[in-house]
C-alpha cells in the first residue's frame, strides 16, 4: 500500500541517491540531472511530490523526450538523441523502482515501447549482436566442453543466465541442491525457492562433474560445493566467477562482442523474458528473486509448466540470433 507521504521531489531524489552508496560522483550527477529534468516537467502539470505521480504521467514524460522539451529549464531541453533517451528512461525507471520499494508509489514501473520508426527492431538487433554466438551456443547446450575449465565455466554461464543466480548465490550452492529427474531444478537457500532450469543443464552438469571427479583425489560428495576450485572440492570466491567470465572471453570470445559479466548476463535473461509486458515482468521478478518488488507473482509459486514455456520462448529467440 502506498504511504501517505508528501515529501518533495528534491527530498525523494536525495534519499534515492543516498541509497546508491557505490555510485561514482560523475554518475551521481548524471542520475540527479535526469530525474530533476523529469521533476521540472511534472511540476509544470501541477505534480509536486513523488507519491502523486502515476505511471501514465511518467509515460507522458518519456514520450516528451522525442520532442523539444520546453518544460526543461536546463541546457538539455533540445530533442534528445536515441542514446540519451535510453539513459533517461533507464535512470527514471531506477528512481521509480526505489520509490516502489519505499512505498511512495504502488504501481510497477514498466517501461513503455519507444514510439520511433524501426526503433523496436533496432533495439532488438543491437541486443542480439552483443551476445557472442559461442556464448549463445553454450546457453542452448549446443557446445561440448573440452576439459574441466571449459565445462566449469559452461555450468556457471547457464546457472547465472537461466537461474538468475548472482555469484554470491552460486558459490554457496551444494551438489545436493541440484535435482535432475523429469525436470532440472536447483534450490537457492538465499532466496528460499526452487528454480526450474532447462533440461540441457543435465548434460552440462554431467560433463562438468565427470571432468571434476576425474581430476580430484576422490569423487565429490553431496555436501560438496556445486562448483568448486579446479582440481579440488573447495568453494569458490565470488571474484573467481567474474574472473572466469573474463578468461573465457579472452580465450574463446570474439573481439566483435563485448565481455559479458555475470550481472549483465542476468539482465539479458530478464530482458528477453519481459518482452510480453506486465504479466511476464511480474513472473520475471519472481524467477529473478527480486523479492523487494511489490508484484503479484512473488506471492505465489510460478507453475513449472509456465517457466518451461518461457524458457522455450527464450531458447527460440536465442536460436534466431545464430
């Protein structure tokens, strides 16, 4: 439920920025500027506080970004370029996601489509070009690993993408958390939920554990780490997962594609999942473990059949990129 809160835009902006402790000073200035320009627009139509803003009014502001912005008092009042529009959309949505968490608003800040000629197609094509084709084949289970190091990073990549797992979650998982039967699933203690995975993860896991047991002094036990140090059954650090992504790209990735970090890989999954609008976004929040978001999907179990259907849709989209 929305708070009866009538603090000013400037106070909301300050509190939002204070919550971003790791933000660099230059980024902090850019974030403040974007939301301040939105506040100027809203002030012109009589909206003084964050709690008064509706999604329709936010969308109206976003639509104005493609025109000359007479309401803006700063030098950034001219029509924006596409890259600047995307930045304004992303930053203002981040502000409203914070406002949702703080119960200043009670609506889900879903971004509207950009109503520019060929923009949707352009954005989708640009998105696909940033995923290395070798990486896509790994995500589809269509690439056989050569040795322990490759099989380990293949498993990391798949669990982070399809499971929405952060490195801090991944390093805490044990072998017993992975279940392979008619379906493949993994239990995350940090999120207190079972995550359904595509069936090809059974093969990915099989290749990894076979290579791992072959180089270890003794087979891994159920309470051993799901993903371990090379040649050992010891837990990884979060940093080592990031380093594995970097090393894989240096050794196998194409120079035409940017390095994909674990965080960015999770974002790509959610982006592909959310193409169908509000209802799918709610499920994405649940699958991605975003418990802070006040959405219906997190209050109920998402049926496995629905998740499998979503995974099939994402797989088909990835196949179209090859």
